[in-house]
């Protein structure tokens, strides 16, 4: 574009105006000041409305964040009638962390079940704001209540209520009782001019928060009249509770019924304008007749482009598309082009944000659904696989005890395969617990040397011709760690099992323990086996990863063992790494764990008294007939008198003429769960002192805790090893005064 096409520079036009005399400039200045005075008032009203919109968005975000926290709380596995005590504790922790006053749980009819601010079991209070409770039940959507003062006079607060729907049915209403100071903090986090007053009002126009303290809890009469005029937003003159004339804008929160109002002092908006207008007005009267035509002529060329740019800027603020127009002034045309470019960039960025947000939301929903489906599938799969494994394992044990030499080889093959299937099921469930962050650790002081020695002894039966060397440094024999004995044993068994799997029949495996220079305990498993190339070494700890195998998959597995090892080690604050010089050159896995000071020696537990012999009677209840019959055969072979029931009703009928010392109950029974059957056995005269053993396919820590709460003394997970079942029966017989 040539200089002639761009128009004359503004500097040249201003030179012409200055050359015409100072009085015409005064005329233009006065006209501009008059215009600006009106604009200041309009800007004050626009600013008041814009601030109200922005603060309404901030308050809406705070309420939505509260709903999001309640939705996360509603996803807890403990939110069911049997887990309300654990859920009460969880709600208390969440309420304390987020600064809420309390979390209230009500049933689908609005009856309060508990408040996290009161002990579990305390008399359930009535909802302080029953209107919002009824709205949440009727609408089945999150609602915000009105500001009220609770029965303990802890200060004004409001409730955010979330209906909890399951399969389309309303089960609970979960409420967060939040002090109004939370909303005040939202206001204070935003920039609010000191001369402005911002108020947040609930559905009844009661004050939730106000940027300037005042004892009145209701808005001024002029503000009430403005708000009662209706509409989602609006602007008008008001007088504040302090008596200040203001330009006030308000914006309603569409989903909650609240309103945010912002008042800007009219005096501050008009300050400084009148004095300048008076001075310029005097000059205007003196020079109006002298240069009226010239002032009009030259001011028109300046004001019209500015008005055009102002319209373009307003359109940009409203989100409309801006098109640059020829203005005749080079600098203003540059501004117009900049506004057009800003409009294009804003539209492009907005489209990209919407696209990215939609993709991220969809991906998050898919991931959450996939995670829930995976956990449910793995739990169901573990239970369904354990049920048939239990009778198979027991039947094989019975065959071994009967000593049929003709089928020994076949039995041993089946025993190995059943054990292999049980390990696969356990690995799947461990991965589910780890990825779902539900793996619980029972941490206690452990001596590393004992763990290593026990692991070496445990794998002796499967070494074959392989040689296992155990090397424990003298200065490492007294190293102690804080850990879960079962899980650390699982780590060592997985590493040793992996070494055995990938080492030839005449290979060598070394298990060593030493004290590292930084005080850590360092355990190494080194083998002379197949080794790993670099591309396999980089992924050896990845979930479900397996090194390339032949079509026969001779080494089998699911690719979970080493992934579980890394997760369990990291949960103990340690690290594990793998090394290999390449194919055929062996592998080395190094495990490092932080050590602790040795615990103080404790007094040995006193010996128990003599246990009297008794009748040795056992009641066995399981709807899986194969599992029940094989377990009964095992117990009868051990010398116990066993009664079997495949149905809980038959089991209760047997109690009328059979008094067992021990009752082994399946949890997943038809018609009546094992927990309910346990309570009825306890209530029966012949079962009041019975020792209860739970035998089930569900083996999470929550399942064990639930069994103990229901009165079971032991919890066995299918397929329970025959030795574990016999040990549980012996323990129960001794405790109740009976033995085989």
C-alpha cells in the first residue's frame, strides 16, 4: 500500500488544527469532554455489569467445584447401607480438607442419615433448609440452598445438594454445608475497585457475601426494586446501604437462582469532569463564533474514524467478527487492522479450545468408564475362576492323601496347572488393586535377612537341576525395613520365579543381600539365563508386556509379574531396576529398600492353656456342590464329623439336631448372603458358640474387614489350600473346645 493510498498522517492533520489557532482546539476539546462525560457514565454502567458477570462466573465455578467434589465423594465404594460408617469417616475427612462445615447424607425421601460433624449413630437432625432438599429430590439435579443459621449457631451457611442416582433411581442426597465465608473469599480473590460494592444474594435475596461489611442482611430498597424488575441481568441507579449513589449492574446465576450485584459510585464516575467542562465551556463561548466552521470540518475527519474504531472494539468485546474499513488516517487504519487480526485470532483460538475441551472430556469419560469396567470385570473374573479352582484343589489333595500311585503323575500335572491358574488370578486382581489405588499395606518392622532366606527356601521345590546360591553379607544381617511381609515376599517370589523361568535347567541363580553405601538394603537376583536385548530391557516393567516368544508360548504368563514387582516396591519407598548384557548373557534385577532402626525387643506372648478335646463337628455350607463335597471329604478324611448344606435354609434346619463347633460358610449364597446366615447361626441355640470361617472368592481387604464385622473369625479365599482349611478347622475346634 502506497503512502497516498494509506491517507494523510494524523500528525499532518493536527498541524493544520494547531495552525488554525488554539480556540478551535478548545472547541474540539470541549466537545470531546462532553462526549467523554456521557461515556464515563455509560462506561461505569457497562463496567458494573461486566464485573457482575465475571464475579457471577467465579461464584458459579465455586458452586460447580463443590458439586464436583460431592460427585467424587458419591463414587466411593463405601456409599452403601453396610459401609455408612466408613463413608461417614471419609465424609468427615473431605469436609475438613475442603473447609466445609459438614457433609450431610440423606436417603431418597430426604430423611437425614448422618452428619459428618456428629458422631456416627447420633440422632439424625432434620434438614435445616428443607426447601432445597425437596428441590434436589424433585429435580434430581444439584441445587444450592438459601443462607440459614444451623441449630448450633455456628454462623450463616448454605447447602449445596447432590442427588445420587444409581441405574436411574434416587438412592441418596449428598449435601455440603458451606460457610458463607467461602463465597466471600471468591469475591476477595477477584479485583474489585475500592469504591465499588459487590454483593452475592440467594434466591430469597438474603445476603450470602458482600465485599464491604455491613450489619444489614438484606439489600437496599432501590437494589431490591432493580432486582425484582426481572431478567437475567440488568443495570440501573441505586443507593447502597451506606447511602452512596451508584450505577449498579446485576447478573443472575442461571443454574442456582443466586444473583451478583456490583455498584460503582456515581460520584467517582463523574469526578473531575465538571471542572474541566466549565473551563473549556468558557473558552468555547469566546471562540465559538470565530472558528465554528473550521472546528466542525477538521473534527469530523478525526471523530468519525474514532467512532468506527470504537464500534469495532465494542464488537470485539461482544465476540463479534471485526472487519477493518478505510479510515483515511494511517495510524487509525493500523489500529483497525490490528483489531481485525485480534478478532480472527480470538475466533481461531476459541474454536481450538472448544475442540480440545470436547476431546479431553470425551477421553476422560472413556477412560473412567474403561477403568470401572475393567475393575468390575477383574473382580467378577477372580470370583468366578476361584469357585471352580477350590473343589479342584481340594480333590487333588484328597487324591494325594489316598495315595493312588497309579495316577500320581497325572495328579501332579493337575496340581501344577491349578497352582498356575491361581497365580494368574492373583496377579490379575493385584494389578486391579494397584491401578485402582486400592492396594492396602500392613506395614511392620521386618528383618531383610529373614525375608531373603524364606524366599530362597520357598523356591527350592521348583529349582530342578538349577543351582541357587544365597549370599547375605555380615553387615546386612541386621538390616530392618518397614514393610508388608506378604507383599515383599511376593516381590522376591516373582523375581526368583522369573529367573527360574528364563534360566536353563542347569543354570545358576544368585540371591544376595548387602548394605548399600547410602544405608539402603540392596537385594539382587542374578541369573545365567537367556538375558534380554536392549529393546526388551526398556519395557520389562511395563504392564502386560512380554518379550517376543515363539508360537508355542513355552514360557506363558500374562506379563504382570514384573509390573506388580515395580508397583509394590515403589509403594514401599524403594526402587527396582533390571540389567542385562544381551541375549544369552543372563539378567540381574536389583531391589533397593529404605532401612529403619531395629525395633526394641518385646516380651514374648504368654503361652495359652490346655485345649480340651470335644466333638469335632463341622457345618459346611456352599451352593457349589463340587466345592462343598470335596471339602467335606477332606475334613472327613481328617477325622471330623461333617454336615453339608447347599442352601442356607437347609443349613439352618440342620442346626435343630446338629451342634457344630465350626461352621464354614460361603458368602455368595442364593437367597441369603453368608453375612446374614452368620447372624442367624449365632442366634440359634446350637450355633451361639460356633467358630465361623468365611470361604469365598472375594479377597480384597474390604471383603476381609466386612467378614470380620459380620462375626467371622477367619477369612479364606477360594481356592483355599487344603492345609489352610484344615488349619482353620483345627484352630476353631480348639477355640470352641473340640478337635478331631
